[in-house]
C-alpha cells in the first residue's frame, strides 16, 4: 500500500501541485479595493479637503498646528472661535484625520479633512468621489509639487464642469512653483515628461478658481537675480552666464526659463540707468545721481587695486544651457550625461577667464550635488582661481546646504 503511494509519478504530481499553489499564492494580486468614500458633510459644516499622500504626516502636523494658531488669533476678535483637533491624529491609519474651526455664535463649522493618496486611491479617484458627493467641498488644498498640482488641476477642471459654477471648489496650491507645465493626460508615463512639448500656464488648468500660496519659478528667479545684482561680491564680472538644465525634469526647464527672463530684466534695468546717467552728463553736466540718472556704480572696480573686479556684464553673449539628458544617478557621483555637461562647462569657464562667473543650476538636490561635484573634480584648483557664484531655486533646501553641510552637501567638496 505504501509502495503504491510513494510511486515516482504520484510524488511528481503532488510536487507540481504544491508548486502551482505556491505560485498562485505569491503572485496573485491584492484584492481589488473599492472607490474611495468621502465622509458626509453635516448641516452647518463646510468641508475643506487636504489632499496629500499618506506619507505626509509631518506636513499634516504642521497644518494642524497652523489651524490651532489661527483659532488663537481669531479669538481676539471673535471670542467664540474654537479649534477642535480631537480627531486630528486617529490611531487607525485607515481613518480620515480631521481638524475643525467652529464659531459658536454663528453655528458654523469649517472641517479640514486629510483624504490620503495611496497606490490604490489616486488624485482623480478622490476628485471624482468628492465632487459626486453633495455638497462638494468648499476648497481643495494640494499640489505638493508641480506635477501633482498639474494632475489635480486637470482632474478638477474635468469633473467640476458638471457642477453649477457656485458649487465648484477652489483649488489652493501649496508647493507648485512651475509657471508652465505640459498638458496632463491620465495614464501617462514618465517618458512623456522628457519631451519638450507644448506647455500651458499652471493657473489656467483650472481657470478662475486656482490660487497659489508659494513663489512661482519666475518670481524666485527674479528675487535671486536682484539679490545677486545688489551685491558687489556676487554680481558676475563679465559675460556669459552658465546654465545646467535637466531635460527629464519639467521643474528644471521652467526654472531656466524664469532665470532667462530675470537676467534680461536686470540687464535692461542696468543699461537704462547707465544710458540715462550718460545722457544727463553730456547734456546737462549734472553731478552723479541727479536729473533722474543713477550712477552706474556696478561698472566701478570693487577692488581699487584690481581693475578687472569691475562688472562689464551686459548679456552680450546669450546664455546657452548645458542640457543633461537624465537626472538619474547615485548620491554624489555624476552620471555620464552630467559628467559630460560638467566637462563642457569647465572648458567654457577656462576659456572665458572670468573672476566671478555665475552658474545657474536648475536641478533637484541630488542631481545638482553630483553636477557641481563633477565640476570641481574636473579641476580641483578651480575654486582657488575664480569665485564661482551658484544660483538655484527652491529645490535645494536651506537645511541641505547649512544644517546638513557635512553630510548632504559637503562644503569641502562643493566650494561655491
């Protein structure tokens, strides 16, 4: 009997069944999740949605703290205003966190709810569910990046068209700095972002109801350029300006456009001041600074013993961005595209023989670190020969350069 059970053919069949069962258990997909279900809005309540990824707990903590502080400030003029944060940090991760502002005299309550973005419940899933519920939210807070804001605004514009104008929620963008973005299409892959296709203004994706609560790239570029031009030790001494642009990063392309506009503006302003002063001197022989003319002090040497310290920058050589095809790489070693761009920029720096060249790096923290490290490693003595001024946007956090300068941004390796 046992001999019949342990026949080779039976053992092989049992083994095959076990293997098939294991494959089914391991590779079967997770059970399909239903559509997201927003919480109901009670009478006297107005809901404001905080639409962020489920991993953004620190941002939610800061938002709850801001609601508490808002209640404290409003209470000075409206004694009945209270902040209710009892459900702000539920123990169950699947629960919907919420914080509320209530005003007892008016019987009104603003409820801020964090509907979490996950791999199963994406932006458009939540927008469809929220706008299908009655009443729809008063406003939606989101857009932690330009790409997420682009998707959010597009989904809102498509679904809100079915609602009356007065019921369409406002869109409040928090960290979306791009001025122009590529049109969003559902199901697009990352490869689409690498192509320089037609762009549309971010604020027109959901027109008339979108508000931005952060700097735009053009504003940041203008502020940084004004600061550089206001400092004698930072203003470039001569043309040209050098730019590093990552083709697969839409933020990088948009920031470079912003810096291009800002450089033209500061240059035009300097030239206008210079010509006004010269005309006044020739026609009226007024002292410097009078008759509407401003003395072009940036043309004077910053070091009396070194005539080359004067700035002759006039954007006579249009900046040509060094384009980098990929931003994918390790922590601090440049990829082959970044290494080639760094080598090309180094050759241009040595050819122009500038004292204070301006280098605009429009990448995220990691690609920018790799590129600048490649620039220095190409010629270790470069920082001793020239004072390179690096300008960028908000992608490189202040804490990265200052607080974490010995780890995340080694200042000895990056002497800029």
